[in-house]
């Protein structure tokens, strides 16, 4: 599938092939529609397995359901006394409508210095960087000091039931000895000025309650007055929820990020004055702003089957996210806002995570970034969404988001996630390979 090749006789380095690896992965349509189907995930798993086998590894492809496949492999380190590190990424992507895109979302087109396509930043870029680094190190005989477990996973975009959760519940021996992990979304740059770039390392993420709301009412003819209309009752409740502004709650990770940003900018930042604070953050404001509050976004509505029939039931779906330590408050607020007529049930729920920003692994992130970018400063932040780290946390693994990318200041990185015209800079991919290579030496 790859097009560009190094010159004959030249050594193939990670930087030489990372772009082609990323393009190849993007061209495999692994759209996840949130049901039992996973078109393309098996093909992606086989592609990854082939690339790992070419450099002497013995990858396993594990299917949790026909077509829902993940690939896992272990690299033996030189020091068996050290605990293992997990590097995980997912191969599935959210769907994309080609008609909305400048370049076809599954073409892997290179334009304007970027690789375009669904998954370019979420997260086939990190999959490609990991493959490129591992292949280069094993070709050149540079084994890491600690064991490295590689996991390329299915189904992350729908909660990981057929991917990480299946492996943790049914194949936990694959992760024997693993104490730490890196995955999405972190290690990307935010340019403060010509003398400073912050690299945001994910040390926390919000928990989730994807929920269905149901209201039962009295069915009847559409021409009749009906004061027990389920649609009316539900829409009023959903509108209250969608407009509600949850209170600011500053967790230790967000406090650390704001302190670092305040120091970098040389100005005090007040989390209670969000308009002023977020105005300093440019394209990442959307990612950071929602980490100061619980949130509940109505996403789907359903009711009725004929225009002249008042239905007896109406439903809505809501994407709820809660801060670490604030789940009980969040659920109590939901019930108060929705009122007694609304029945709430979880479609998918998972915990919030938070760890400290310290230790040898963090030092390795900082030093590897600084070696490739002299004006880099690594800082902790909270991800507003969730990742497969939630499953691996159940094994006692300390998880970080570290998929290093140096980004041009004008790129709306937050807007790339699940957005139209998703793309990743070619230079950013190559930067990530160099950083990850240094990181494996230092961690």
C-alpha cells in the first residue's frame, strides 16, 4: 500500500516509514458504528501483525467477536528485573462522510504538509509512530531495557467493550508485569511564544455516563388536547439539562495545569473567570474548558411513528462526563434537573482517572521532548473524554496520555478529533518518532 520508498540500499529508519505507515492505516476503513460490526478492524489487526512479525516479534490477533480484532505483542527487554511498559493505541475510528471533506477521509492524502484522513490524530498517527519506532529499534538490535507490551485495539470509539475491556477481562496474562502505560491523548504542543512550547501530558480523564432518558405519557390522537404528552415533558427536561451550567470544580490536575500556564504567561489565572482564562488558550480551549465542570450533552432524540399520533413514550440520549471525585454530585444534579418524570438508565458507564505528574516515566517524557525541542515544557492536563486507559487501570496500571506531536500554532488540534478534515502534520509524525525513540531509552 505504501508509495514512497527510501533509496536502494539505504537503511530504513522510523522517520523514513512513519508517514507511509500512517497512510496505510488510514486507508483501512475501520469505522466503528457502535454496534457488533467492526468493518476493517480485522484487516487493521492483520496489517499491524504483519509489520511486527517482519521484525521478529510474535504478535497475537485476538477476536472478541467476528471481525472485532486486536493485536498484542511483547518485546523482551534487556533487564528482566524491571517492570513492563504498555504502549496502547486503537485502530477503530468514528465514521466520516466523504462529501464533507476536502480530501477523501480514507485516502491518506498528503496535502499542505499534512496527512489527511479519518484517524490521522485519533489515533492512527500514534499507531504509526509506535510501529515505526519498534520496527527501527528491532531492525537495528536496540532492545529496550524493560519489556514493552504493544496493544493495537478494537472498539475504543464505542467504549472498548470488544477491545481493551475484552482483553483485560479475558486475557490479562498478556499484561503480566506491566505497571505503567502510555496511549492517547497527550504529548501534543501548545505554543505560548517563541521561547516556550507547552506539551500537555494527560494524567487524568473524566468519567462517563452515556445514558438513555425515557418519559412515558398518554398516547392519543394528534388533534386532541393532551396534557400528558411524553414528547413535551422530555423536551423540557432535555432543554433544562442542555442549558445547565454545572459548577466549577478544580481538581489537582487542572490546578497544576492552570498554575503551569499562569507561570508560562506571567499572569494569574482564575478558574472562576473562565472567559478570560480560555481566551488565552486558542485552539485547545475546547479541550481544557470542559475539564473544569461536569457536563451533559444531549445527543439523540426519539419518539413517535406518525404525525397524527401522540406517542406514549419519548427517549433521548445524553453524553454525560464527570470529573474525578465528583460522580455522586453529578448524578444527584442530573436527577434534580431532569425531574421525577424522567427515567434515567446507563447505556455505557466508566470511571474517571487521575494520577500524579511525577516519577521516572514523567522524567523520561520531559527529557525526550526537551531533547527534540529546546523550548519544550511538559505539563499535566485532564482529558475531557475517555480512553482505553480506563480498562487498563483495572489491572493497577498507571496510565498516561503521551503521543508526542509538535504542532503548528495555527492548527485547531482539538477540532481534529471526530471532526471534518482531520489531519496530522508530516513533520509532527517524524517529531513523534524521534521523541518516542528517546523515551524508550530513558523510561
